[in-house]
C-alpha cells in the first residue's frame, strides 16, 4: 500500500492488519508523519510532535507483536491528543502563553488508557486559549479560509486532513460536536462520567467532558470503549461496567430506530441550507421521525449552561487570571470577570434548574431512540477570527448526554454540515447503533 492507502485505513482495520502481521505499526506511523509533512503547513493542526520518539514507539509495538504477547484493541495505531490533555513525554500548554513549556510529570488517565490499549500518541494538537473561544492557528482542511471550529480545532482538523486516524478532544459547550461538523468527521462525546478527566485542564467540573474524533462510527466507538470506566482520580466517573461499544455500534437494532427531530426557538438561527438538509433527511426517514418542539426550553438550557460555565471557569482559572491577566485575550478576561459576579445563590439555582430541565427532556426518550438536531448553525464560518457558535450543542453538554456528529449533509458552499444525534444518558450503545444504522441507511439510499 502507498501512503494515501495506509492513512485512509479505518483505525479498526489498521489495528486488525497490525495484529495479523499484514501491516507494521512503523509503516502506519511513518505514513501519518508523511501526511503531516504534506498538509500541516497549510492546516497547522499540531502543537507538539516528536518524530523520533513516535517511530521508536511504533518499532516497540511491532516487536511486541512479533514476540507473541497479548495485544490491545488499538495496538500500534496512532492517536492525537488535544493540547489540554496531559502527557508525560510531550508538553501540554493548554493553548496559552501562561503555560508555555509546561511538562507534566505523568500521563492523564486518558493517555494512560490509550497506551494500555496499545495506541501510540502521535502528538499534541492545537487548542484554543484555555479551551475557550479565542482561536489558535489551525485552519479548516476542507477550506483553509474557514474556521475548523473549537476548542478542539487541531484534533478535528488532523483527522479530517488524513494526518491521523483518531484524536481526542474535550467539550465544555460544543468543542467536540461543532469542529467535527465543520471539518466533516465523526465526533463522539460519551455520557458525562464515562471517561475520566484526571490530568486534563479543568475549566468547568460540571461541564467538561472528553470526546473523540474519527472517520467512522465504528472507530469512534472503539477508541471510546478503551477510555470508558471508573477512575478514583475523577470523582464524577461512574462505577459501572461499560458495554462493548464497538460491537454494539455495528449490531443490527431489533427494530428500526426512531429519531426524535428536535426543533425549538433556536432553529430560527440556523442557516437555510441546514434547514433544507434536515427537511430532506426527515422526508427520507419518513415514519422513522418523531417531531418534537422544545420551544423556549432550548433558550433556557443555553442560559443555564452559560451561568454555570461562567462561574466554574472563573473559579478554575482565577489563579491564572491573577498572575497573567495582561497575557489573556480580552474575551477570556471578560468571561472570568463576569463569572466572578455570579452569586452563590444564582449558581446553585442554575444547577438545580439544570436538573429540572434534564428531567423534562429525558421524557422525550420514552417515544424515540435518539434525538436528532443540527450539530452547528451551518457550515464553518469564513474567516479565522471566530470558532463558530455552539448553540445546538448546549443541551447534550449541560445534561451530560451522549452525542455524536455525523458528516451527512453538505452546505451550498460545498462544506460539510453535521447531523447531531443525542441519546439518553448512559445509553451510549443505543446512540452509536442508531448512528451507524443511519449512516448505512443513507449510503444505501444514495447507491
């Protein structure tokens, strides 16, 4: 296989081929590094990359296979990590000059679990400043004049550009789902409490969640499966056994899934081509669509999330603010200062209101398998001054629901529009199965 054929391999297929001796991990990693050389001058997805160290790890993976030792589910497969996820062998700078040169003393739990599954951490990808809104250097590989989204900009762009088959990001509002939509890849955020955030920059304890980028539902499920599980270092992780997400994702549902088309007041802000695409999708699925209208509730969800996020980000970043306010962006300073003004009463009321709103939305799953709504307002906005609007992502984040963005629609400008599916909390397997069914159904219709 040539470089393009190797880098186009799905992660699951690459892992199988390495385990079978049909492909060397060194060949896969070298092909990815060649892709970085070919594309990254334009895309600028990478923050830290140690080529010699990565190739050394790949050779060690190949020696492990030759020795006949047991192999993990991602043995020899490269994965990129957003630059707010600690790694002991690479710097983690959190997108800010305040943390320039920062070298963690040990891996985050997510990095450690990837290594335990045999994966190779190819490098660290660009994040926005403190994983908030101020853009980094990354450009959209579909069109460099457009934003890749944020804050997991580099991770989404690296997968979309064919530089790495898998990447991790984080989401505090829409930072996995939105860049996945803009860059045209699969973005999956499991349920809150599924993946440990130990060793990850904390911005908002109630909202921060780890997600994955991949080229298929199966690959997203595979890497998430390697990450899920309780961690005593993160008290919010759930002590529960997790399904074999990759197998469940590929399984046939007992009945065709029902998609709850979730409309609200927010739809007035969606682009015309987004609305047209969802109308076509609803027509295609016909009786498999159950429409819901949240009305004003969606606005309430966004306002509640903003109150919680402002207060918790101010709490998390107050130390950096006090010692380096003059080296922060004006937008981040404004967020922190507004968060300092949120009273304890307002914060607690917002937390309790979120519980009531979640209970109201949860009843929708009694009559559908998953909810369906846009992943973003439209295609990636032109220009690099903004990362876009996370408007349609707030519900899944606030309630900790599993969500996935699928690159199923195309805008009038030829750029991708993601279809977001949202599942009931801890029903991640059902969500992935419905997502894989939908991709297959639309592919069959187009054939």
